[in-house]
């Protein structure tokens, strides 16, 4: 993992995350903060990360700036540039997991539409099913929206983001969540369960292809107040 940090909070968090996942981490820290906050960089090193003052002599852009000013204080933008310069070539896929109740990225049209049902908002360019579409209810209510965010829609339009939609009964999604709970001990929100389902599907696909993939998925929140939904979907007899 290669990243930037200004005051050091983000760099510390990512350093810990990388340590927990067994990953190496390099953090470019704004030189001014690097110099006056030695404790912050020490914390990153304790997590096993490499922490460098930015601009640094590690990158072409950093060397260019240091040549002009050996005492350059740096900036967050410069640190971002250094982190990006070291990027490798990765075969990466981004997948949005949705419900067939509102498959805006799967079946929607890319056009201007209102962001609300009444038509009060400005028109937005996005994948939409129509702001007045009727949708079946699901327990993952956060996914039951007629449109996708404009930035995600643009990425979808350019083929950077893929999308998959699961059935409205949510059984296969909640089964994936149940497996996750049994292994991690954490109850995910119904919406997060869609992400978990997609991740498990891709893990199975990688295993079938005898390939090694790194799969990262987003768990947006807990489902401790959604237990009744899991009960109704997975344990229909109510026991």
C-alpha cells in the first residue's frame, strides 16, 4: 500500500490497517508535519509502515522539488503526487452490488433525471430507472433508490465500474451475511450484506479458476438493529 498523509491521522490508520492485513505500507507525510510531529511517524513505524517526508528523493517529482528547494515544506497535494507516481500495473475490477428492486446500474438509462421523486432537485446526469418508478420493498432500504450517484454513473458509463443485482427476496444475500457472521462475529447491515455476497461470489470464482485475487469489499455499517430482517428471511418459522 502506498499513500499520503498530511498531519498523519490517515497515514496512521492505513498503517494499522496494512499491518492487520499483512501488507507492506509506504506513507508520504507532508515534510512540515513530518518534522514537527515525530510521534506520529513513530506510530506508523511501530505499525510496520515506512514513513517518508514529502517531498522525498524516492520519486521523480519529489527529487525535482528538492532540487529547487532542499528545505521544501511539502503539501498534501505533493504527497498525493508521490504516492500516485509509484503505482503499479494492476488488473483491477470494481463491482457495485445492487438489488433487483432498484437495479439502476444494471437496467437504468444514463440520462438527466431528478434526484428526488417530486422533481425538486436539479437535473443530474446518472443511471436512473426514472424518478417516479415504483419499486418493491426490501430490507436493504438504503439500496432502494431510483438512481446511482453521478460519479458512480460516469464510471459505469466508461466501463470502469461493473454492476450486479441480486433477487428481491434477499435470501442469497442474507445467507452470505450469515456466513460472514459465523466467521467474523460481526453482524453487517442488510445493505453491507450485498457487498459481502458479491465478495464471496468473486472468491468462489477465483477458486474455480485456480487464481489468487485480492478482494476488498465495503462493509458500511452494523446490522444490530436489523436482526428481525435476518430472522424473517433466514428463519421463516420465527425460531
